[in-house]
C-alpha cells in the first residue's frame, strides 16, 4: 500500500499509524563516513524521500541490489536538514528501469 505524506513543518505531528522506523534507499556505501539517502523528484517537481515500512517491502519495491539504511522516524529531521525533501513516499514501487544496480536489466 503506497502513501504520500507531506513532510510536517515544526510542530505538525505525523499521521498516527506512521511506522516508528523506516528503511531508506541509499546511493551506495558510505563515503568517508557520509551516507547519501536517495531522493526522487516527483512529476510535479517536488523532492521526495522514499521510505519503506519493512525490509521486504524495500526489496520488493526497489530490487535486491538497492543499498539501504534503517532509520528511526525521529531522525528524519536531521536527514531533511542535510538533504531537503518536501514529502515522504511510503512503500512506493520503483519500475525496473529506474532501479539501482542490476535490476534495471
């Protein structure tokens, strides 16, 4: 089940059923201690953070070659400061041609 959540501004609560931890696709292995979270631009031009509520959903939606990191929801503000995004897309299927690594073949 896919869903989109506009990233809350300070003081705005997340939806009640939002998962406490998320699996986030990354751009690869950490480089010099820094990890780059993959963001995607939506059709309407907004920058989106892709997030998955379980590891099996990330693998099913992004492919087995997709690097990932598990993050408590409380840390999303830190990610947002380092890599600004406007919304969170939860459990979104990525077409094969847009997947990371060898799954695009």
